[in-house]
């Protein structure tokens, strides 16, 4: 057994133990063992969401969507990528909004390559705002506010001084209860969540990735009338850490 595999097994095992401590009823060790091979294959440097046509969410959430989606459904997504191709293979209509021009071009090329003619992808770049001089604590506070239309990234500081209001509001162009699935995996996620609530069909899902991040919790933990929430923690393809993808099913008109 090579050293790299041993390191991957150790990392996966430690993440599994941590998940069991925090969420003992969510995912059994048996299921975690079953998911290991998928996760390990995805760690290959040549593997990407675009090449595999997979969303970058937890494996349990991917499995739920694979079982739920049908070819007559409509999907909206904040943040394009492998998820765009994943949905395009399974549903009748995909609408995606992307903030990054370079990534938008990469995804558009893949859509054309695979001849997916049921996708519409919009490039809506952020505008300048007045939050560029805020400290980290203040940025986290406003990033958790659905009415602030900001985005926080501890890695990419280019989002300082940016406003995503037009990006978020793209979904407002569509009728209420129009989409079967809405995926929130891009920028300004609390704001996206607020604008998406009226756009999900009864029985459909609003899917929000990485809901365990601290600056999302105040919005994530707010009770939403008419929705039933399901948290799906676990391993994520292409990442060496576990996270949580949460789904809200619209059950009441």
C-alpha cells in the first residue's frame, strides 16, 4: 500500500470520526465506507467537476438528486460548473448564473462540447460597494445578512468592496414556484437563499452547500415556513474535508 493512499485513508478516517461525533444519526460508518472509493477516485489531480460532470456538494446530496431528478424538471443554480453539466444531462431546463468571467468561459465551452442545448448561463459580475475597508469581523457580520448582497471568502480577498445584488436578483425574472431544484453554491449565499424561497415548486428542493460555515448559520438556522430541512453531511468530491449540504423541501403552499 503506497504512502499517498495511507494518508488519504487516515484523512478520511479522521473526518469520519469527527462527523460521527457531531452528527451521530446522519451517516453510518457503513455508508462512509461505501463512499470511500468514490471519494478517493475524485482525489486524482486529473479529476475535476467539469471532467466528471458532478456538482461540488456532498456525496449523500448528489445521490439524493440523482434519485429525484427527472427529464421534465427545471433547475436554477447560483454558481456554474460540474453541476451545470450534471443537471443538463437529467432535466429539461437549466438556468445558471456565474460571477467569474474566466470560469464562465470554461463552463460555456463544456456546454457546447457536450451539445447541451437546454442550458442558459448568465455572466453577472459584481459591482463596486463600500465594504472594502471593513475588518474581518465586520465582513463576516454583513456577509451573513441576506439584505447585504455581499460575499465572504477567506481565500479570495477580491470580493472586498463588491456587491452581488444583480447576480442574486436574476432569479426574480422567473415566476414563483417555477423551479424543481435551486442550487446555491456560488456567491452571496444568504441573499440567494432569501430570493429563492418563492421560486421552488411544491415538492421541490432548495439546495445550499457548505451550510456549516459560520457566517451562514444565522440564515441557515432560521425556520422557514412551508419548508422541511434536511442536512446531509459527508465527504465531498475533489475536497479532502467533509462538509454539509442542506436541502429544504417545499412541502406547503
